[in-house]
C-alpha cells in the first residue's frame, strides 16, 4: 500500500512538472534572482487608416524618402471649367496631380535618379504613367503603403495585414522564424517578425523584381533584389506622434482632411520604416506612417472590375492568366 501511494505521488509530481504553463505570462529572472513578468504583447488588432498621398512622413532628421518636386499652389483646378481655393493647410503640399520625384535627392544612385527623372517628365507632360495601383497589379513593398487602410490580425505564430483600398491585398508575417534559405522572391517578399517589448518588428526581403511596374513609390523609384525593409510598429499617444503628424500635414495631401486630430484621446499605430537597397540607394533611409483608428472593417474592392482609365481613354493593363491556375 505504501509503495502504491509513493508511485501515485511520483506520477502526480512528474506530470505537473512536464505540463507547460500556458496560462502564465513568460517570466524573466532579474539580476537579483527575482522572477518578473515579461511585458504583455501589444494589441494591434483593429482597422487603422492613413489617408495621405504620397504617404511617407519624412523623418525629423537624417535621410528620408524621395519627395515630390511639384507642390500645389494656392489655387488648383478641381474641374475642367474652373478652380477652387485650397485650404491653407494644403497649400504647398505634394501635388498629387503631378508626380515629379526629386531626382536630385542624394539618396539616389545616378541610374535610379535617371529613372525617377524620366517618370517625372512624363507626369509634367500630362501623362499618367502606369504603376501597380492604377494597373491593378499586386503592390510590392513598400508601395503597398499607398493602400491607406489596413486591418491587423494577430495570432501566436503569425501576423496578417489586410490592405483596403482598390484591390484588397494581404501580407502574412511569420513570427519567431528566420528567413528560409534558399528563398524564392514573391510579390510582397518574405516577412518574418518578432516582438521587442511594446514593438512589433517585421523584416522583409526577397521582393519580386521580375514583374511589371516594379517601383516602391508613386515617383517610379526602382528597387533591386537587394531591397531590405524593417518595420517597427508601436501604439502611441497623440502627444507622442504630434511631431510626425505635423510633418505629414506639411508634405502629404490629406485626402480626407485631418483625420488624426479627432482621435486625440485614442491610441495611434505608428510605423517606423527603414529601407535599404544598395543597388538603388546611396544610404539607408527612414520615414514614419502614423495610422489613426479606422472603421470596423476593410471594405472590399476589386480593381480589375473597372479597368477603364478615364484619364487615358483606355483600359488598364490588368493581370491576365496565361494558363489556368488549376
């Protein structure tokens, strides 16, 4: 009887030791040997909106993205028959009707500057040059930021980001995994992520270059197979992002007006992005995108259902399958 009780006690203790503590937060041991809880994983799961064009908020200092040489004056045409005054807050911001990238930017290598200059000359001539957005093609990173509404969905092993706008594109980010090797390039690249305290860090490489409309912004800036993007997402208060929002309002056209100031008491999702491509840029550069809380869902839109370009009087070059998928 004694031996039986000892065996039952042994099995109970061994089983308890082997069971994972799924209900407990991860613990760390401090320098004094005291265990403490790791910071909780931030909850980014909701719809967020950044309705601004081109979209990048230039950094407070250091190298930033290519910007638009064409700025909206005090008056801009609204219709063929007349013009309307811009609000004072929009005077001098990026002219979305003329996308003339700063080809003299020191971040551009000479050959890339030539590409940006050529697209700018087309825009100045009144030609709307094709890009992934107006041709209904998948958007490479970081061109995909143009789709200003996102929905973030978090799971223990992955992050899914749904991009609203014109084509409902989806990025899938694996958590706590390395990039595989060898790695086959894909439309959005291979994205892996992890949490650093209150920050979600996403590392992306292998964005497909063998494709039509391979550009990272609205100015036609090219990229190569050396493109590397690091994103850092954080939840921040209004006072923490006010400086970035000021840069946003001075640089970008706020297509829906100042959406951000109406959420002063809410949390904002701020993305700090660093882009490097030694085949195109002379230096890594950075920018932010500050997302305000959005609606309750991302509306479904199918770009290819309406391919006629009213501004060019022709149909867009929408993707077409050369053979059945299955």
